[in-house]
C-alpha cells in the first residue's frame, strides 16, 4: 500500500503487524470460537453460504463484473473482512469494511445467524475491531442502516456511535448514517455542531 491509500501508522510497524496484535480473537461460548481476518475470495464464498439465513427477507444486491482497473483501484484501499466461527469452524457471522478516507473507516456489512445473536459473540469481535482500527490511526468509524433496522442501530449506539444524518440510495433506499469518534475533540465538535444547547438539560 502507498501512503495515499492507507492510514498513518508508524513506519516500523505495518498494518499486518498491527492486525496480528488483535486477530484472530478468541470468542467466549459456542465452544470458544474465533474471529479471523480473511481475503476477499474466502469472505465472499463463506458469507454466501449463510447470507439467506441471516437476512431471509432481503435479496443480496447482484454483483456486476467490473473492469480490472476499477477492481485493482478498489483493492488498493485498506479493507478488513472478518469471519466469526465456532470451535468447529462453522460460520456464525461476519464483519466487513474499508477505508473511506485517511481519517475514516466505513463498516459496510455485518451479520449474525439468529441462534448466536444473544451470546454477545458479535459484541466482543466488534469491540476488538474498534480497538484495532484506533490502533491503525483512524479517527472515526461510520456505517449506514435502514431506518427499520433498530437492532443494528441500538447495537452501535451501545458501542459509542452517534446518529449523523440520513442518505438516499437507489440500491438500499433511505439509510441512517452513524459515526463513532475515537478522539474526544472530534466528539466535542460533533456535539457542538449537532447539539441543542437551547434546550434545558436534565429534563
């Protein structure tokens, strides 16, 4: 990776070096499973096997072949693909995201099979991912969710995210934009710009 396409990290420690400090992560319950980082082909094949079980009412947006130049340009960005597996190697869920800009990591997709959603497995892997992204030098993490996806938004609110706004997309429809800041000065500026100081506090 070149300096224009990766977060600022110390020159003596690469992204791979830092990743190895956080992943794979051992997970409690489910026979002591694991969250591990994989390449795109492995991720796409594994998630394809359980996507319909995680999102039974949603059609996966069809993948359209792209020019090799576009694919190469996209792959030059920092990306993370995490498979969450049980002790027997059965896929329970996933997390995937990419660099949006040198300050921002965008969490693009995540999912968990229904039978594992109450075990806090995803929460541990999610918290580890946030620690890792902060160690890389990112200052903020963003995501987008359909307004009816209350579970995902509540989950992120519990992990320190704030609602930033909304967007409209012909593929996904209306989306709630969320952001998590690692630095207190960014959070303070967000609160200043989006806060409602004219309302009495404590009511």
